C-alpha cells in the first residue's frame, strides 16, 4: 500500500495555476481567501469554494466536448 499524498500534483508548476484557480473560485462565491493557510474558514465556506471549482471544471469539460 502506497503512502502517497493525494494532493501531489504531477507537474509542480501546476501548483500556481491551481492556487489562482482557487482564488478566482473563492472570489466568485464571496469567500475572502488569503495566500497560505486559511484554517479560519468555516466548513461551509471551504465547501463552497471547492464546489465552485468542481462546477467550473465540469463546465470547461462540457464546453470542450462541443
């Protein structure tokens, strides 16, 4: 069994793009994120950011299928 971190990105330069994507999604749902640790967020706030990211990824995939 592997003890590999599930947050590991295959391309390390993708980290910056994912951080920008996260900040954009947070802005769209009205959550104020700062660089670095955001442990003061409520579960609702964190979930809304993650949900917005998933929504945007699905939309991008569906638009690519057209």
